[in-house]
C-alpha cells in the first residue's frame, strides 16, 4: 500500500505545509529555511503597519482601520508558532492516520474512511477557494481607480488606492508599485498560515469522524447479527459477540486518544484564534460603517469581515460535526440494546457510558469556548453587542 499521506485526500494540505516549512516529515534544514523566510516576509509588513497605527493614535478612525490587518497578521503568527511548538503532536497525529489506514481489513471500514477522507478533501478545497477568492477581490481593489479613469475620466487622475495604510518612511506614491507588490506577497503568505492551519485541523476532524462512523457501523452490525437473532444459544456465539464488542471498544479507545491528542495540539491556539476572530469581526464592522461613503474601500473591508465570520464558523462547525458523529455512535449502541443477552449488555455498557459523555468528543478553545454551532451563535451575539458599543464611542 502506498503512503496514504501522498494520496489525493491529503495532497493539497501536504503541499501547502511543505511550501511554508511546516510539514513534519521535511528535512530539518528545509523546514528551518522556509520558516525563516516566511516569518521574515510576514513581519516585514506587520512592523510598518504597527508603526502607522502608533503614529495615528490621535486619529481614532485611522487607528481602528489599522487594527483588523494587524489582527490578521497576529492570527497568522499564532498559528505559525503553534505549529512549531506542537510539531511532535502534529507528527503523531499524521502517523496515527497512516497507522489507521494500514490496520483496516474489513472492506466496509475502508470504504467509510475513503468516504470521510474525500469529504475532508472537498471541504478543504472549498474553504481554500473561498478564502483566496475573497483575497483576490481584495487584491484587485487598487485597480478600481484605473478602471474608473478609463471608463469615466475626470479632470484629474483619481487618487491611488493602497491595500492598507503603512509607514515605510519613504515616498509611497513614488514607490507605489513596489509597496503594492510587497503587500500582495506578505498577505498571501500570512493567509497561507491561516488557511493551512485550518485545513490540517479539518483533516484531523474528518479522520476522527470517519473512525467514529466505522465504530457506529460495527455496533449496528452487532445488533443485526444472526447470532443475536438466534439468542446467542451457544458459548461460541457469546465468544463471537464478545470479540466484536471488544473490537468496538478498541476502535472507540483509539479514536478518543486521537481526539484527545488533537485537542491538546490546538486548544491554546484556538483560544487566541477565536478571540482574535471575534475582534476582527467587530473592528471590520466599525470600519465598514466608517467607509460607507467610499464604496471601493467599503467593499474591500467587507471581504475581510466575511472571511473572519466564515473562519469562526468553519472551526466551530468542525467541532460541532465531531460531536454529532459521537451522538450517532451512542444511538447505534443504544439501538436494540435489549436484543443482546444479559452478559453482552453488560459488556456494552462501558462503551455506551463513554459515548454518552460529550466532553470526550468536544474540541475546545482554552477549555472555555466549545467548538460548536451553539457557541458560534453566542459568539456572534457578543460580537454584535461589542460592535454597537464601539461604534457608539466613535
């Protein structure tokens, strides 16, 4: 069997991580070189942006306008450093995925894992396309004045549009093209940190969901087995059922260990990610109100706001999906439980008890924010309240 990590299911994520030096199985020299390069590229714009923000502290509107971009770059750097700190965890998670694929012998199990891995690939492709699609619109905003000058010329050339305000201590009009190119490159790299961090997270969640679906299928197979229908009349029948319940218990234990390792790898980083994402939505909302009279600028900020909302939704929905999958396992274990013999029922109870505890499959942000749609709704309500307060203070 070929290395599953080279399959189409994981290829996009693997190539992305290799480009930014965070694929765990790269050579140490290659990883360090790419990490240093991408880190320097990222901070090369963050520093001028922070300088501009400090210089503009007397102007509340400009300060607020600077905060979203600074937040995006800080978000990218948090994910950058989390990968470095948790590299061993990332390697173990990927090796577990490889081990799980190699350990599968039942054709139905292989089909299920193929199905969920392909679903993860499609989700990641859609997410990457959406984020970089809105980013492309953001990149095109400096071209709007040129287009308007061509179709609707004025007596004078329209003012040039920069991607965002920075301070390089040079004549920015004279070096407009160089500054624009620098912004395009740095934003692309910073966005890559954000996107591929989430892609790896989605990859792990979908694998865990696939394993839980395999467990659910095994449980349903136990209930529908002809041995049960015949009442487990012989000792051999009971031994067969016992072995199958043991297989289910092993799958559940391994899956919960995988989820626990996943949680410990992302827990702290996700706390910052959720907090910064909420702040981004608030501040971009205020900037949109500020730019209502400037449609070109407003549309550009709307793109960042939509990306921030979708980003928070995405990581929350992935956690919610895992919780729902665990509920399906519990329902499968409970379904027709009465049809088992008393001895088999007692063997199934520990498995049911573990599945009945949502905390076993809850992905959290700092043990504070549970990654679920309920938490996402509560976060949006909080964001709306903060936006109202901040906008009224201007």
